[in-house]
């Protein structure tokens, strides 16, 4: 075999190549000649690897009319967990999810599992990614590495579990579509939405968000250089493609006003805002809390769901958290409490404060429009309507107020909270 032919066989990712094929490559490099059939096998592996990488690098975002949620039963999920992770399920419960399918599984600790030697008492979450995200394997690896990185920074979050192949995830054919499947350690605690709220808890949310942003400043992964999702706030103009899901003419008109203002005040000045990796979805369903020793009081303890992480703008991270917290309290002033906590760990420049109102409104629009659209595709999924009632009320109230009045309200609320004797 001519050595120049060897150079033409560029195996893109050796980690994905089976051991027997690696040996054949080594044989080539050492001068051992292979028959044409074996050479074709190598070339086929190369082509498949290149194709897979192209899929991994896909920056495709959700398009109108496309259904992406996996179709799988609890029984099928149980078999999947056993085949890939050796888990014999004692019980299984589906958890609410937007576009993915998540199953909480408790295993029988009396049955030894060689794949997962360290038994995790709280249970495991079997996550089946939607068809769109399943094409972005590099991004899923980025999420995995980010979770591991945060764990080292003492940020409580979900942790990945390796499968029978020694990988953090696998690609599985489910029905007519292909999905990435992975297992995560279930994090104990209650979600923010399920407990009584206090001003201090909203303050804690802001503080935790800033702590998260500071912790990931030095995290790097190539996937975040190009990953795009429809939930990124800088892609708010894409909502125009989904506005038909909003049937009320007045509400649709308000959304159009917000999109126009966002384009003028935010996107036109986008290069002036500080940028980094953000969580992108600090909502009441993703924030974990634990009850303190005092009883009846709660402390923000962790964060789950890394599907909307991206390299974006810190002002968006803050605005997203504010949007969900004001929906929880049904008070616009609550945004000031989140600002108070956030500002204790990261300075908020004046030009970022000036656009917080329109950024909060833009996130409300995203949640409301995409929620209505997703419900059209999947009427049985009530989770996508979580923000509808409170969301429209808050959006209409917020947008009716002048920008300077809202800014003054948030500044005053933050200052009052920070200067009071007890928090």
C-alpha cells in the first residue's frame, strides 16, 4: 500500500473508533498491507464519523410545525435503563418536561449493578432528548462537562452517569426517530415553585444566579462557540414565525411592540453587553431549595436542566430570572429583589440596567408564544402552559408602565431590601 494512501484515511475522532479498527490503523502505519475490503471498512468508518460530526455541529433551531418530543412509554424507558445502565427499576415516574422526556427511576439496591457500583439513594433521571437536540451531540457533551465543572465549584447540580459502554450518553433508535439517551443522578430537594416564597428567597435567587455566572467564567467547550437555541434571548425576533399561535389580537400586538423595542434598544447595541456562558433558564421549576434547620424557611441550594445553556449575555441571564420570579410573586417589584441579590456578586452596569425592562418583557413573550405553540402540537402537555395565566397578566402590566418608572421601582426595591436590618 502506498504510504500516501494512508494519509487519505483521516479518522476524525479516534475515541469513537472500535479497538479492532484502531489496530488495523496501527498495522497500516507499521507497513502491514490490508486487502481492499478492509480498506473500504476504514473508509466507511471515516465517512460515518464525518457525517456524525456534521450532525453534532448542527446549529439548527426549532421551525414551525416540527414536532420534536420523543415518543416512549414508561415500560420502554424501564427496559432502556436496564439495557444501558443495568438498572433494575423498583419504580419509575415521568417528570414534567418541555421538549424532552424525563423519567425518575429508583433502583433496587439489593441487586448488585456492576455498571453503577456506587448506589445513589435519591434515584436517577433517565433523560431522552428531543430529535433536534439529539443532533447536537457535541453540545450534549458540553452540558456534561459543564455539570462536572460546576460540581467542582461547589454548585449543586445534576451529575451524569456512565453507561455500559463507558460513555456519558448514547444514541438510540426509538420508533421512527433517533434520540440521545443519558442518565443523571437525581438531586434531592424541592423545586422553588413548590414552597412558600419570601422576599429573602427572591434575593437568594439573584445571588445564586450571579454565583453561577461567576463560577463558569473560566469554563470552555467548543460546543458553546456556535450552539444556538430558540430560547436564547438574542433570537427573540424568531418569535414572529410562531405568532399565529397567539389568537388574541391585543396580546399579539403587545408581543410585536416588545419585539420592535428589543431590536431597537438591545440588539442594536448588543456588542456593549458583557458575554459569557449562562444557564439561560433560571425558572421556578429548575431552581432547587432545601428547608433550613429553623423550619418553614428555605435556602436556594442548586440548579437543574442545562438544555438552554449557551454563550450569551449576562444581562439576559438576570432578566430571565427576574421574569420568572415576578410571575411567581405576581408583583413587578420582585424584580428589584432579584437585582439586589445579583448585584452582591456581580456588578450591573448602568447600560444593562436600562434595558432590563425590555429584556424581561422579551422573555415573557418567549415563554408565552412558544408555550402556546407547543401546546398546539401537544395538547396533552400542560407543562408548556405553566406561564400562560400569570405571564400574560405580568406582561401587559409591565409593558403598560414607562421604562423610567419601572427602573425606579426596581432600584428602590433593591436599595430598601439591602439597607434593612434583617434579610
